[in-house]
């Protein structure tokens, strides 16, 4: 069968937000840096709600709205969204059936605060983004959208980060890569794929460095280009 790239499906629950262009711009920049020559279909579902998103009792129907994904992963005691649970919902969604959307990447931007469970050992009790390899990524703007003068740029930085992590960049086989407490491989160079835990400070620094020196170090750029040169990322 003819080779094709998995589509990138993007969703958000923020309604109208001025910095939304950061989402598409981030995806375009990563594909450009990777010299991706085949087109990725990018589908923007926005604040997705199907016509059947609530049942006759006004309850949320599983997988039929962005509201359900978030509510299902919400830890009411912490009033934060469990990023691991949300990523599981994305990877198990029925839309991955070939008769529906088929296999795809999900990028989901939310306004609620995120956290990773303690067993995943993530630093300060919150996270700005998380991903599941070759499946989906979730980004929260909760702690970075109020950075003075930089909401677009910092949001773009984090979307680029999670998109790269989702694609397996950087390679865990490199000597200049360290594994974080959440098992993500992080670059140790001056690169947006280095570790970042404390918001908003770390994201301000990442973004300032991205704008000054470029997003990726040479090694991560090489990894990205090798990824797109390798036909493993195609689906038949």
C-alpha cells in the first residue's frame, strides 16, 4: 500500500485564545527542522464536542468531547489533571479504529493545571507538558500563559518540546542525554529538549535561548532529521 504519514490531530479546551497560532507554528517548525519531505495531515478539532457529547441524563459520554477527556483525568482532591491518565485516554480512544480516524498523533492543549503521579517521580507537583511515545502529547498553559510578553513564545516552546519527545527525540542512545524522573530522555546541551521543571522560570529561559540560539542543538537536529529519513514513522 502507499505510504502515508500518520495525521496530527490537535485539540484544545481554551476556546478563543490569541496565542493559538503557536500550536500550528510549533508543528511546522519541528517538521521544517527535521527536513520532513512528506506532508503530515494536520487536523484541528479545536474544542471538540460531538453531537452526542452528553447523554439523555446530561452526563458526559466517553471520548465524545474534550470535556470528557479532562473530567475523566481530573483529580478532584488536587484540582489538577492527571497527565498520565489523559494520555492513556488518548492512546485508547476508539477514534484510532481504521474505520474512523485510524492511527494518529494527538496534541492536546488545555488550560487546567497538570501533574504526573508520584510513582513517575516528577519534580514540583505539577508539569507543563507530558507525552506518550509515538501516540500523543498534552500541554498545559496554566503556568506559562501569564509570562509577561511571552505567552505565544513560551507556549510554542513547550509544544515543540513535547512534539519532539513524542517522536523519540532526543535518542536515548546518545552520551549527552539524561533520563528524567518521568523516564523522558532529555538533552544536556543548550537546547529546548533539556530538562525543565520550574514554571515559569525554566520556560522563560528555554524560550529566550530558543530565540537567541535556535531551538535544537546539532545532535537533536540530527536525531530529528534521521527520524524523518527513516520510514519507521510511516503507517501503511
